[in-house]
C-alpha cells in the first residue's frame, strides 16, 4: 500500500480510536471502572496518599516525528510521567492519555504509539484509565496525567535537603543531550546514545528502594539538566550546593564522542536535558548504605557534590578552580 492510500485516523474517527485503545487495556484490581464512563473509579490502597502529575509532549517542541519512531514515542510519553512519580518516591498506578491528532495521521502510527504506551504501562503495572481524544489542525499533541500513591512518611520532596548532605545522581548524565545535539547537526548517532534519548527508563525501583530504606532527604528527576534540577532542590530546601565537574558520571559512549573539557561537559552533562535519572541528597553517614542499596537495584550511583548552607549552587572545575556557569537547563521561553 502506498503511504497516500494508507488508512488514516479519519477512517475510524474518535470513538473508533477509543475502542481500539480500550480493547488493548488489561484489567487491574485497583481499577473499578476504567475507560468508557464519564469518569474512572479507582481504589487507593489503605493509608496511602495520591500523587498526581501531568506533562505535555508537543510535536516539534518535544519531539520530531521524523526522529521518533511511534512505538518509542508512546513508551517515552508515559516514561517521563512515571519518572515524576518515581522522583517523589511514589508507586506509579494510573494514567490518563489525552491526544490531539491530525486527521491525516496514518492509523499504523497511532497503533504503534498506543502499543508502545501500553508496553511501558505494563512494565510498570500502570493502568490506563481514560483520557481525551480530539483532532488537531497542526501537529500532534500528547498529554499524559499520571497518578501514583505512597504512604505519607515515604513521600520524598524537593524540600528536604540539609547542609552537608551528599548530592547523588543515578546512571550517567548528558547522553540524551548529546544524541539530540548530534541529530540536530545531521550526524550519525550510535545506538546506545540514541536509546537514552528515545527510550528512557524511569528509575522507579531505585527510587522506591531509597525511600523504603529512608536514605534520601530530597529527590528530583533530572529532566532539564542536573544543574537546573539540583537548583530546584536547593531553592525549595533553602540551601545551596557545590557540584564537582570531575565527578559527573559520563557513559563510555559520551566519552568517546566528547573531549571531556569543562565547557563541553557542562553543556551536555550538567545542563543538557532528558536524562531522567534521579538526583537526591542523603546524610553523609548513609554513604555506604546508599551505595549498597543502589547496587542491589543494579543501578549505578555517583556522589557529585555536597549541600551547602549558603544559598548559591556553584560548580568546581577538575583543577579545583570555580567554573563560571551562567548556563541553565532548557527553558521553554528563552
Ligand atoms: P466525554 O465526552 O464524557 O469526555 P469521551 O467521549 O471523551 O467522554 O471519552 C469516552 C471514554 O473514553 C472516557 O472514559 C475517556 O476517559 C476515554 N478516552 C477518551 N480518549 C481516550 C484516550 N486517548 N485514551 C484512553 N481513554 C480515552
Ligand atoms: Mg472527553
């Protein structure tokens, strides 16, 4: 079939699409009424509080259809929301998916997107319980609302960091930013770097292990670069911080492509976006326990700095001199 004669969304319409989605959704014990009614009905576990977060993904702002395979786009649309629940120490449970779709969008695209979304949902036992569907006159717009739960004493906020706490980060930084930078320049990107940009893994098990062991004092997921995101912890905790450039965890793929000079590392690993790693703070007395806990989860963890009582967040070069960084994470309006 030629692309021009391939079936499009216009053929099945809004309700055709909704029933196409709902037939692929498994049933879950904590969903009493799912897709189909005016509102869904869910059961919170006893003693738990509800965590809710919403995110928009817009074509040509957050993704390009030419770079993002629809299946991976579906996975990522939910992954970034699951990452927000993980960052609170929450257990992700329920999701709403709202779509604004160009009528000429091929059905195969939306089928793959939904398949990817539901695969990510199944991997994290998240139930798709509803959403909204409408047509778009320009690009594709995706909005995901996620809900999770956690007992009040286990919820981790950005506001709990204390002076002298260690600043930790999981995994490696800068891979997604480097991949995006290379795509924008039309360069060939290796599979491992591309994977970090197109198919991020939310660090749910690591986050739950940290909160269950009462190890972290504050936590955030790294979506706008660790400098900007640790900055949010600092602001809300009324503290500052000192980050060591030499200690930023860089992947072998990142090291292969970049000369590890301060400016490059800063641009990609400190200020680049979309790592979806966890940045958290913990008391220095917990160092060994943090390392042990993350080892059990199979997640790398690195100490990248220290919380200070003075309010500035500073960055130190490998040679010990201060790095003069005016740079910030990705900001939508500049
Ligand atoms: P209403 O007109 O009352 O808003 P809709 O026709 O928009 O109802 O939706 C009907 C049902 O389908 C609702 O349960 C809604 O949550 C669900 N739904 C609509 N769009 C989606 C979607 N993209 N993904 C999952 N569920 C959806
Ligand atoms: Mg509706």
